[in-house]
């Protein structure tokens, strides 16, 4: 069991940011990543369709013999996380907006949440916001998803987006920004240049801690040996695989 790989899924490229962090934190583990690029983005899709697509990807990874599954996509986890935890015979860990840490860090200042339309509309986020940070400003950002899918990680396009969306507030009024989509992590340097000094929370660290402790308790944590990565995609477009490799190698 210790030598079995860990499955990581996303609607497309975004989960590569989570995989990047997982590899650094768990260097002895092998990972199989599946990006459903042929069906990206998930944000505009209805919940039942997102659940079906996520289940299909999870089953593909199960056939690869994965010992655990990381849903490295806020939208997929919001729609299908509970279902997969009930149906799959392996541990399932999902990323979600880190409102708790953002609220604690922000104090009396404003909390901004960037996420997909679907994530912001689903019960997981709505309940979390009401319970932890009802004053948070929720901003749908499907444009950012497509920037990352196209490999646009810097420059005028993302800079203009962040400037426009944050225009209502002075930087001094911002207490924290929550990245509620793993695609957005690749644009974190751009955000930090627009809002310097503002803490940014992406929800990845809780996933790593949860996964590591779950595998340790099950005696399935790889503690020696050489790790590795296998990248899979539902797209037959050759450029997708090259872009996935570039994103995984990007400095975050």
C-alpha cells in the first residue's frame, strides 16, 4: 500500500498547483494527476454535471491503483466531495476556500474571495461563509481560470483583472484574499503585485496536513524511496500535455 500512488484530479490545469505543493511536502510519494481538460472549465456547469465528470475521473484514477484521492479543485470538491467520500474505498481529501484562516488574519479588515461561479453558489461555500466570515466579498472569476488554461500567468491581462476587481478598496482596507480556485494560485504573484502585503490564502496546506495524517494513520505513508509523477489528461490536444509540464515546473 505504501508504494501505491496518490491520485490528484482537477477540471484542468489548476490542480497542478496543489500537486506542486504535495511533491515538495511528500517527496517519497508517487502521484498520478488527471486533468479533465476536455471538459474544462467546470465553473459554468450545473452541479449534477460536475458530479458526473468528477466521478468519472475518480474512477479512472482508481483503475490506476491509487491509495488515496486528492480533489485539487474547489468546484469539483464542492459538488462531489461528499459523494466520493461515501462511494470510494480509499481516503478522499478535497481543497476548499480557507475562510477560517483568512478571517482570523484579517481582523477588522475586508476579506475578498475569488472563486468560480459554481463554487460560490454551492452549499459548501455558502454555509462556510455564513458560519465563518459572513462579511466576505465573493467575486466570481471565470476569466482567471481560462487565463491559466491558456498559460497566461503574468502580464497585462491578469493585472487588469485584479486592478478592476479590487478597485473599490484601498490596499490598506484589505485584510486577506482567499483564492477559492486552484487555478488562481498560479496568478498569486500578479495579485501580490497589485495588493502588496495583503495575506493570500489558497487552502492547500490543510489538504497536505489532512492527506499526510490520513496516510500515516493507515500505515500507507511512503517514508523512503524515489517519488514521481504521471500526468494524464482527457484532452487529445498535444499542447495540453506540454503546458501541464510547464505549469508543474513553474515557480510558485
